[in-house]
C-alpha cells in the first residue's frame, strides 16, 4: 500500500511539473537555445555592400534583395548588352542602353544607365563590389557600359528603403555588381547583330583573364569593346513638326520700296539657327581690349573664325551655310543688313544638327572600349 501511494504521488508530481517545465521552456529556454545556436554557427561569407554589411540574402534581410546571376541574364536574353538584359527585370523601368540612349545635346549619347522603379537614373545608386562607381553624365547617372562585363558574377538589386542606409542618391534603390574575384583562366566572348530592316549593326567582344599567385593573391584583368551604328530616322516618316518649319530671309525681298508686296520672310522646312552648331562653333572674331578695359575693333584675321569643331572634338572645319542664310547685324564681316533672321535652310550643317539632336529613338553611334585590372588579397581565410 505504501509503495502504491508513493507511486501515485510521484506520478502526480511528474504530471504537475510538465506545465511548469513547458512554461520555463517558453520563457527562458528560447534565449538559451538562441545563444547556443549563435555560438555554434559558422559564418561562411560576409558580403560588404557600400558602408553596410548584408548579413543574409534575399527576403530574409531587413531590406528585400533580388540577386540574379549573369548566367541567368545571358540565358534569358543572349547576345544583348548588360543594360538590355537587366531591363527585362521588373524592378527596372525605361533603362537606357548605349543604342537607346540620349542625344549629344544632353550629354547622354552612348551611355547605359539604370532606372530603378522609374524614378530616374540619377536616383539609382550603382556599386561595384560594394564601392560607388564614378558618375558619367551631368545628371549624376552611372554608365554601366564601362564595367568589366567578363568579370561580373551576379547583380544584387535593392528597391525598398535604400536611401535610409545609402543616402539620397539611392532613392530609387541600389544595384550592386558582384565581381568574380577568384576567376582563374582565360575566356573570350563576342557577338554581333543587326535589325530586321538592315540598320543598327553592332558588335562587341570581351577578353577576361585571371590567375592565382600564392595562396592568397588573385590577379584579374578584363577588356571590353563595343561598337554600335546609329539607327537614324527615316525623313519620309517625319511629320511637319519634325521637319523644323520656320522663317528664313526671302531672297526676292530687297526693300519695301523696291519690291512692294514681296514678304521679307518666308516659311520653309529644314530650318536651323545660322549661328549655331551642336559641336561648337567659333562664331565671331575676337575683340581687342584697350588700356581702360573696353573692347576695340574685332580681329578679323583669326584663322579659325567661322569654323566648327568636328564630332570627335580633335579638329575644326569651315562652317557651311545653307540656303537663304542670314545673320543679324552688319558689324560682322560679310554679314547682311540688320533686321534679318538668324536662320538658314538645309545644307550640311542641318544634316549635322539633325543627326546630333534628333538622331532617332535609338541613340547615337558608339565606339566604346574599357579595361579593368584588379588585385585581390585574402588577409585571412574569411577576410
């Protein structure tokens, strides 16, 4: 009897202790387990992006990170430029590539930029292995066409709340290009293409090499070349607005007395400013300053007077006027009487201006080459 009463008492004690043990596990045991897990966890890799450390990846981070490998980008859009491949991702909107970039007037011709969430390329922070990339245009956008395409391993994209961590230039988000720092060997890639109507011929190539020196030093190098022919607009498809109708001087007009009823100005297509060139024009003779600082007579013997710079900026050529060309003011040598308009019709300068400013929706002609050399040293097995 004693044994049976003792057995029942022990069973009641054990049954009663289960809830207490469970409560203890819920309250204090969680912390103990977490500390134990943290102490036993082995950190395999730490990726530094900018000035912040990304501890984990993907949706488990405080800020969602989309990571895509270059192999996946090539698989989805083979042969295309990196900017065109990234433009297929839903996070990017109206991304400009070298072939679809802006014109010469805006300083964006031939560059490839990223536009996260349609907020503007100047609001998208671009990093290369966590370091900021130098801006390329006047708006503060980065040309990703100069990055070493052959060494890029993957691309990390942050689209939410990035400005709180990275600064005001990351309002749209952050794009981090991750390099293959331990690449060994030699690889080459080349591709070419043309539109279905026979224009926009392009070709590109890259050569990438890497080697290991000792146990901790890796040397890498990459060279990229890109050529794109401009896709020009067909003049026959342009409406009246794009034909640049404007006033020019009427060659039949002499004066109101000599030619009564003849208008002084007529409306013609393909009209541009007769004193302007998109590549820069030496428009007037220089002036000579006197002792009291006032301007004296113009120096009309300057050899480059009335010249324009060539598109590459290395030389000058004479400025060629179109038909019905007039320039306001009689002070310049050979200028028509004052009262005329600064306009001219057609001619070689119109073709240059038309190509530079309205070259078409597919950007400018591009010849781009870039080189990258990197040395990466492992201080320890984890750093």
